[in-house]
């Protein structure tokens, strides 16, 4: 089952998502929705609804994990499963680290993973800027962690390359395109 935008917002409220995390999630959903719509128009078999719902809920457990240093992707996945959103749970579980990349590289989880890497707080940025932030924020001055984070971003660059062979603009144009885009699903727009 795929939650509606209103149901996603209700879960954000129920899990007391902080305003800054909500703003981040809304922009990730706009980026992911824009990409999914364009891919779908080109005949790629992705669900815009699943992509947007996954993006809206990708950080559903982030607020709860701020004080306990828990794994917000795993906890968020479990929250989604408790609400019978198994498809969303898979996207949430892999929004930080993809377990595998499909040869086509255009599944909903890859789109959300990539969109999350392009959004710093409430701004669309390039992968280099986001990488620098992640290392500074989560790297703990630990070279082993820095190496793992860089490996994750190397994978993200592969995802970017594959996605943008099918999209009508370049990665550098994404921020401008998103600025003029609103997600509309059913009768809900944001």
C-alpha cells in the first residue's frame, strides 16, 4: 500500500518530525517527484506516487534518532512496516546506503537515494557540497568513516550518471528545474 501525501504528512506529525527535517523531506520529495515524472514520461517503469511517498517518509525516524544516535534508516523502515507500507519501508531502509543498484538504475529507491544526496537542509546542491557536509557532520574525524562516506558518494555518482542519461537536463540544472516544479498527486499539491 502506498500512503497519500496527506497520510505522509499525518505520519510526520505523529512522529514529531522537526520542521527543518520536514522541509528537507518536502524538497527531497519535489526533486524525486520531478525525476520520477520525467522518467515515467520516457517510458521508464517507475511509480511517481511510490517515489514521492518514499521521499516524504525517508527521514520519518530522524527526529527520534537525534538523541540516541540510532540508525534512522532502519528505524524508519520499521515504522513504515508497522503502518503496512512495505514498499515504502524498502525505500526508507536504503535511502542512506543502497544495497544494490539495478542495471537500469531507475527504481524508486535509487531516485530517493539520489534526491536525498542532492538536498542539503532545504537547498538543492551538488554532490560535492553534500559530500563535504556529510563528512563534516557525520565523519567524526575518523578516516575509516570518511572513506566509507566517499565510497557511498562514488556509488551515488554512478546512479547520477545513469539517471541523467534518461533525463532532459544535466545534474547542474537540477536546482533551477526544481525551483519551478510542484508535486501534484491526486488533488494534493506541494
